[in-house]
């Protein structure tokens, strides 16, 4: 059986990074968009990252331009925007597609593992997937779900990780 850790993703410099670098760590994987009305969620995502990073938790951001062209063309503009406006220090990756024939394999896998309210397809920016320490997709959150609403689930995973 595949897990999230079996995938490779493209970094902002174009090189590939295996997700097994995060093996054993809970993850929150998010498709982001800098110009989206939900962009203030970057602040909440960063707060979760800062609060739980020392416990092994990671947030991984994947800029996406598929929904009303709400992402910068240049990835450097995206990362600068996120850092300057929201203090983002969690890993951000290259811009991807999350739906359709050109969807990134990781997001194809994520949507197969956890359907949304209206089916498998991602409907908007800031869809979030919570991954446990085994690399299994355990929850999918709607774009409008504020990051702080996920905190209890993150704490629960971290507690289970500590007892193993």
C-alpha cells in the first residue's frame, strides 16, 4: 500500500524532494493561493507550524493557480508574499495543479484517499489534508476550515505518535 511518503514533489528551485524525508512525522498538506480571499489562513497555518514543529509536525504548502488564477506566475513572488505578509517559514513547494489530467500525483493520491463533501475533486484553494506519522491520509478539511479548528486533531496525532 502506498503512503504519502512514497511520493516526490518539486521544490521551488525545480529539484525533486522525496517526501520520505518527513517519514514518521504528521503532516498538514495544503494547496495554497496567495491572491485568494482565504490567504489570511497562511497566518493560522504558520501558527500551527510554530507551535507543533518541535514535536515533529510539518505543514507543506503547494501553491496552485487552478482556481481563478489566484497565484503569482513567479514562484519567488509567491514565497516572498507568504514570508512578508504572513511570516511563513514552513516548506513551500513549486506551483502545481491539483485537479485534471495534469494534477500532481501526490494530490491525485490525496483525493483518492479522502473524498470531500462534493466528491474527490478539490473545489478551491486551501483544501487541507492531515497525514498521520505512518503517512496515511486521515482527514480532509474544506477550504473554509480555519487552521485553528484542526489543532485538536493535530494534538491527537502527536499524542499517539509519542506513545508508540
